[in-house]
C-alpha cells in the first residue's frame, strides 16, 4: 500500500524558514515524480512544486518561485520542501502527492498524504 | 496559466438523485483533466483521469466526459458518502492548475 506521511509543519513567523518532509513507502520511489500541493484554510487546492524522479528538474508555481525549494532523497525515500521568506498567505495545509504514472512529471496525482499545516503569523 | 472554472460552487441534491458538475478550461486542454473528491479533514482522492477513466476502486456511478475546454463529472445516483467537495485539475500545460471546487450538499 502506498503511504505518504508529511511532517515539519507548525507556527512560524513571517520571513522565517521551515522544512517540510514527506516519507514515502509502498512504491518504487525513484521512479515517480513527486509534488507539493497546498490548501489555504477554507480554500481550494493550489499546486506548489514538482520534482522529477531523479531530482534533476524542478517546477514551481509563480507564487513560490525563488522562495521555496523542492528536493528529494531517493535513498531515504523522502521528499522535501524548504519554505523560505514565509508570508502570511503561505498559511495552508501542505500535501505531498505522487504522480499517478511513473516517469515524466506533469500529470495527475494519486495518492496524497494527509498533509501538514503551516501557519505563518507573528 | 490555464484557468479552471467549476460550476456551480455549491450543488444541493438529495440522495438517489443525479448530479452533474461542470469544469471549464480557459483554453483547450484536450483530455488532460482529472477529478478529485475531498471530504472534510481528509486529503483529496483521485476519481477520474484522462477526462473519463475511473481510478481503481471508484464506483461506476461516477463518470467523466468532455474534451477541449468543457468537462463534466456525473454522479448517477448520489449516496450519502458522495457529499463532499469535488475539484478538477488540468495537466496539459505548466503550471498545473485546479478549479475552485464544487461543494455537494444534501
């Protein structure tokens, strides 16, 4: 069974940094692109970032480009998201999600982790 | 960026009724569309990909159709477990974008 378990969320002050992790199991981790998708409280879904299976290419939403960094460790089966220069509008539940099809990124997602809440406030 | 617009924002239906949810893309995405279901406090769950292909384990009462810019998710006979929020997502062009969601209410 595929499992994705996010961690690292919490309360952080504006301008500070945070690292999110997503521990994966139940599938061939190095074969799949992985993404972060967020959901502000009471709002819809927003794609944040994707990394290719080997980690060599990354994609970002304009809203986080230059502030967030996605990475992965294919030996530890773990996905990361470094959140820098946090702002109040970054407050959201952050989900990690596996691309449904192995190989190239830019598809649809399944399954998703349960999410980790990041709250940016002074 | 491709803007995905879902309608209606809220749909009030009774168990056993048929529900039709719409998703419109701001430009053609061919069949590169997925649908997700999200229940309160839970992560989204994949229902449909490639506009009309049901994911494993999704009941046959869920069906997707459409191509280009107009897409539909139909639930043929609503069950109590189906009352949730539904999102569409295009994966034709970066950035990947989601619709604003349709909330299904009893």
